[in-house]
C-alpha cells in the first residue's frame, strides 16, 4: 500500500473557509428566504476591464491562425510580459530588477507554496517565521512540507516562529529577537490591512542581511496602497535584492482571480546555502552559496509549463495607458467600498483598522465577543458573512475581517444591517 505524506494529517481539520461555508450552508438551509451577503472570502466581483478583454480577444484570434498560433511558451513567461513587469512595476520605482528575474505563474497561492521546493526539506534545515494573524497558506504549506511538528491545543505548530501582529504594534510585528532563516511578510496585509513603512521594511532588510535570512515578501495587494510614503515593493529598500523574494499577483489588481496570472521575482543575488559536498552542480565540495534564482528556474522549468499566451497578453494589457487607467479605476472602486465599510462601522461604535491601503477592514468584535460568536451573530441577525479573525491565528481572536470585494449595493446594504445589530 502506498505510504502517504502524513504531514497532511497534522493539518487542522476545520480549515477556515470550509468551516465558514459549512455554517453559512446550514443557516441558509434552515432559512431559505434569508438574503445572505458574503463579505468574507476575498474574491473580486467586478468584470475585467475592457482593454484586458480586448487583448484576450486579439490573442484568441492569433491562436486561431496557423501563422500566429502558439504552443508551449517559455516556462518562465513570455519576454513581452516579463519585460513589461520589470519596467513598469520595478524599474519605474527605482528598483533594480531585470526581466529575467521575473517568473510568470498562474497564481501567488501556488508560488507561495511551491517556493518551499527550493529550501531544505527537513524540519531542522531552516527556522521559519510567520506573522500571526496570517494568510493561512504560508503555515499550511510548511506543515505539508514537513517543516513543523504537530499543532498544539491553540492550533500553533511546533517549530514555527509566530510574530505577533497586534493593535499595540499597529499590526506590523517586531523583528524577532532570534535568528530565523526564512520569514514571510505580507504588506499590505491580509487579513489586517496594515502596511509597513519604509523604515520598518529597512529594518527587516537589515535583519535579513545580518542573519543571512531570506524574506518571502507577498505584495499581492500593493495596488491598494494610497499613501505615497509606503513602498509598493520590498526592492524599494536598498539591499533587498540580496535577501528577498517577492510575490505579486494580477488577481486583486486587475480582477484576475478567475483568469489566473501572477509572478514571483527572484533576484540573482539572493543566495541560499548548500551543505558541504552537496549540490552546486559545477563544483562539488565545500558548503557553498547558491543563487536561489538558479534553483527556482530549475524548479519552474521542470514542474511548470507557464501560463497561457492569451492570459499573458491580458496581463500585459494592464500596463498599457488605457489598461492602467481602467485597473486604477477598479482598485479605486474597491477602495471606496473599503472606506464605506470602515466609516460605517466606526460610526456604529466599532474599532476598525486597515481599509485605507488595503481592501480589507479589520474590526474589533463588539462587546469583547469571540470572533466566531461575532460571526454567528452577524450571520444570524444581519445575514452578513464576515471572516472570523481567529481563523487567521490566535492574535486574530477578538477581530473579524470584512472584505471590500463586493458590489456597492451589497456593501451599503451589509453595513446598514451590521450597524443595526452590533
Ligand atoms: N497572497 C495573499 C496575501 C492573498 O490574500 C491571496 C489571495 O487571497 C493570494 C496571495 C493568492 O493570490 P492568487 O490569486 O494569485 O493565487
């Protein structure tokens, strides 16, 4: 009989969103006339901008003609897209990133999990730090890869370092007072909506340089930054290209959650260590530093066959003048939702964070209720689905997340209903 990867058995059974789904389904079944508004899962609602759709149509037409048909593309992505990304997202912001350091993919969720392929597989190889609360993928993929022990009674895994993000530190955790090899940072943050200042990111880069750590920087929500002083990329910080890998996605920027396109930047100067006698293919011998770019390139070309030509042309269109304008309008629409949510809930007496540089509003529960009690209250009394903060980690207890990804009509209606019951 085949042996399973029994690390999967360590995963907590009730993953957040299935549990939400279960409770909502049970309520909806018992109350078929209830008009439930879902402000929980962060999925976009608005259609793709016209320029992007036109680019896709043109690409479809190319695929229909023998002369312009495309089969497999380069695994790392077409040059036209890698170049547009490097130029528009990095060089234009003064970041020293080249097109061949950009790897196009079908999603940041996949990249965030797959990146672990290029790091030491054993639990003792790396000390890994995550923030708490956290986008659950960073934790669960490390559990699956065998980098942790079992979960304790609070649901935290042995071996992971949890960096607490609380109202006291404005949801930007302090630098750890121990050495870690890999640290996940996400700014603007899901779920708290917090951002990191230039000074805070510079501290992280300095820490990583001093400890030879690698920062895995998730910038999926960078397009939502409204404050001009906040960096959009970790590479805006001098020295970051030696210590950081950055994940970006078109999902929340351009409405690509269903289209699927993202990218990971692995600068050629970020290094990892090979054990003595191990794996530098050219020079077997002493333990040595290996560019992570070399490994990620190998991984990507071996396990991935890139993103469809049509989708890459669609992503490229986000960088045209018209595309940029339309994408900005889309982001502005969700940001206006976030503002309405934030202001509506504050005026109902709730304490709110985020929602200014991010599409998520992080709300303190009313009357010190638990996150799940508040979830149940809002589901049953307001027919509004939010995300319980405790599902993102123990520091999320006492909070709930409201997503701005919805129609204006739903946002207005949901806020009115929540205000009536808190
Ligand atoms: N990173 C963060 C922080 C997210 O919140 C999400 C999606 O919700 C993703 C990555 C996933 O992005 P993608 O749709 O590219 O897989």
